[in-house]
């Protein structure tokens, strides 16, 4: 079941809608994105997310999607640099990961779901050195990711097919929380000046 082929007739509308939503957020936060530091860090974090997304891929035949470890870098970026970098790294980085990895049909929904994940984690964990707050942020981000994909897949493929991906996405979210929080804690403690770059 290839989502790219299924969505081909609607592709331009889906991609346009996803890009409009994403660009609306960037426009609202345009003052932040004018900063060279924010642009550079956002691009670097998006690249890390794209690489992590393609590092390990476990296909899920029922939906034609795949499980990956990209959430580790989405959560790390959002926890260290906040919501602006989090939404860009999560949305654009993960969508690029889909495109590079041969899952281009998933890129529009990934742009939205992973962007929202990075946004939520970033807002909750922003400037916090408290492990509890980082875990809470990661948990809410994970819930957004798992439920976002479930709702989309339930609409596209039916609830039974969507349900088969929930355990894998949950493991993906938990891995993201554990690794992302651990890396963020190390960076925040050893290199606190990194947070002042933006």
C-alpha cells in the first residue's frame, strides 16, 4: 500500500495546505526567524532530524509507513532551543527525512504532525533544566505524534490498520523522550551557553 500513489490525485492540494499551515506559523514568528542564529540552528537541527529519521527504518505494511528514531532529535532540538527551532526541525526535518527515505507521500502529514510535536515540546520544556518538565514536554509531544498519525491513518486506511502502527509509534515516542531528554540534559548542564544562541 503506497501512500504516494493513493494521494497522487490530491497531492498538490495536500502539499499546498501543509505548506500554508507551516508558513503561517513561520510568518507569525517572523521576528524570530529573521535572526541568523535561529535560521542556522533551525537548519542544522532539521538536518539532524532528517538523518536520524533515515538511520533506522522499520516498515509497517498495514499503512505503508515506517517506524524511525527521528523523534529523538525532534525532542532534543525542541528541549534545548525552544518552540521556534522545534517546529522547524520537527516539521521540515522529518518531512525531508520522508522524502529522502522514499516515503514522500508521508511528507505533508509529517510536516504538520512532527511540527506540532516540536512546537509543544519546545513550549513546555523551554529554558527548563528540570528533568520532570523535559519529560512532561516529551510525553505531550509523543502523544501528539502518536494520535496525529493514528487519526490520519484511520481516515486513510481504516481504524484496524491504523491501530497496528500505534505500538510502534508509541515505542518511537518513548525512545524520543528518553534519548531526547538525556541529550538535552547533558547539553544544558555542560554547555548552558548553547541556549543563549537564540
